[in-house]
C-alpha cells in the first residue's frame, strides 16, 4: 500500500512555484508594455527629429533663395554661363564666373546635405523626393554636366554617383 498523502512542505513548494510563475508572467507583461511605450516614444522622437532636420534645411537654403532680392546676384543667375561668357571685359567675366560657380557650389553643398540626411534616415521620403526633383532641375538649369567632371571629387562619392545618375538620365551636355 502506498502512501498518497502529500506533505505540507510539498504543498507549500507547489504553491510557491505557481506563485513564481504568476510573478514571472506579470513581469513579462510589464516588460512588454514598457518596450511598446519606449518604441512609441522613439518613433515620436524620430518624427520630431525629421521635422527639425527639414526645418534646418529650409533655414540653410533660405539665404540662397534670397538671391532674388539682390539685383546683382539675380542678374548673375539669369545670365548663367552663356551670359557670363559674353561679358566683354575679361576681368569682369572672370569675377562673374567665380561668383556664379560659388553660388552653384553653395547649392550643391546644400543638396549634398539633403542627400546625406536622407541616406541616414533623417528625412521623410516625401520631403526628400521633393528636394531630389529640385536637384534634378537645378542640375539641368545650371548645365552641371559641363563642369561635373572637375567637381565630382569635391563631394561624397555616394552623392557624386547620384548626380552622375541624374546627369545620365537627363542626357545633359557633357564637358567640352
């Protein structure tokens, strides 16, 4: 005949094990809740950072876009390479060419910054797509293909490759 009685210590051990399982289960639920809350906070912070980056980019390009308020710069921009090449005085032509290329280089540095922020996931896709279309128009308007071979190495390789793709897709004029 076997003894089927359970000792009080066995009962207490079983109850303690069950309570431990309940505590572990509740702890796991609590940890999961905390992780979800942290993910929501992280997503919100990422959205705020993206918005701040977009605002920073707008602030960076605003002085460049204010060129239209300065008649001399606006005239230079409207002239472009073709108009500057027609300037009779060699010294004035050289000065205007330098000013124009500095203006273009400032824009290209801005676009490189936009590209880099996008690559790092710091800009919304829609915002980047607008800037990228603007870059393509800028490349076409300034005939970047004519100077790009000299300028390519001044920029990050991935950005330079991107500009190469835009130039190739637009079939822009090659360097002379």
